[in-house]
């Protein structure tokens, strides 16, 4: 699985998936995308990817856009800290014996062109700011088990 983390017992390519979306509501000024594991054994889940300030005229992220050094994300988009402690995409790698994990990728249509945050903003701060500015959202859910 190319999306899976390469490390911590997993052997993937750690490539963020290609994503595309349509039919954003009127008034959309930017987009944000998150990937969250609601079943991580932390008591608070695990943020795998957070990218925001995606311009409103963009409706796709190419495969591996989550690798910051590859420079494949839309110009101006910010990839902030995840629970791995770094920005960019960190693929699934459920710890052994923790069962099936649910991963939720959500695309948010936002009413502001910039969230006013930076790449060192922690996931709760980004999530709160996204929540305050959301016009609509759509999610894709998938499951993985180690």
C-alpha cells in the first residue's frame, strides 16, 4: 500500500493519496484537508495530515502532495504539524494488536482565503480554526489493520 508509512513496523511508500473534489458551495474562498485516525490508542486519535490555505480554484491534490520537499502541493498551501511532530503527510501504520483503525480524510470548503496559521500550528489549533470557517465538508473513510 503506497499510502502506508515506511517505518514503525510498516513498509509502505508514505505517499499521500491523490484527491479531487467538485461542487464547492458558493462563497468558498479556500480549502483544507485533514487525515485523522480516530482509533489510535492515544485517547485523542492521531492526526496524519493537515493541509490548508489551498486556493479556491484548486480541486485536486496529486499523489505525494503531502511530501513537503517534493513541492507538489498547491502554491500557498500550508502543511502544518501532525502527531508525528512534523508537517506533511504521515501514512497509516496502526500499532500491532490494536485492531482495525478508521482513517478519515476530510475536505473542507472554507469561507476565508487564509486561516492565519503557520506550519508550526498544532492540530487542535488548526482544527478549531477550520471548524470556525467551514461552509461545507465531505469525508472519505478507509480502514487499515497491522
